[in-house]
């Protein structure tokens, strides 16, 4: 691990990495734990905030495409839509839809773009494998 790539990255990238890693580990923990408890609800709120922070900071990360949005930015609206669906479904008491939306968001808005973040030359690749 080469922490230098993290410390030299922009503040947006640093916050993005920390929020995404936090969401990854907390989300995994939530998915494995008992549902419906106070701890689950609090962890879910923190997970949602971490996902929101991850999506917002992604808007400011534009190094790949010379200052413009790149194809990976498609995951920003996917995250916003997913967060809305997760919150909306649980407020309506639709547990089945809530579970489906959380799983979809965890994999489609976190795991898939996270996998792309580890492509050779990207910050996460350099951080872990350079």
C-alpha cells in the first residue's frame, strides 16, 4: 500500500475514498446483521450519508476526462435515485422493496464503480498496488 497517492490526491478524492470505503464496510456489516433494530436503523442512516457524500464528491472528480464528466459519473444519479428509493420504501413500510433497493444500491452504486476504481492507473490501483 502506498499512502502517498492518497495524501497527494485532491480533497474531493480523499473524502470520496473515505466515504466509499466507510459505506463499503458499514454496508456489508448492515447486510449481515439483524434487521429492524435501533442499531440497524442508525447504521442505515450513516450508510446513507456516506453514500450521499460519495456521490457528491464524485461530481468534483474529473481528472479522467480532462475536466469533464466521464462515463463513471453515471453512478452519481444512480446513487441519488437509489437513496430516494431506499428512504421512500421504508417510510411507506414496504420492507421487501426497501431490502431490494438497498441491495441494488450497494452493488450497483458502490461495488460496480468501486471495481472500476481499481483499474490500472486509477488512484485506488496506485494506492494498493503501486
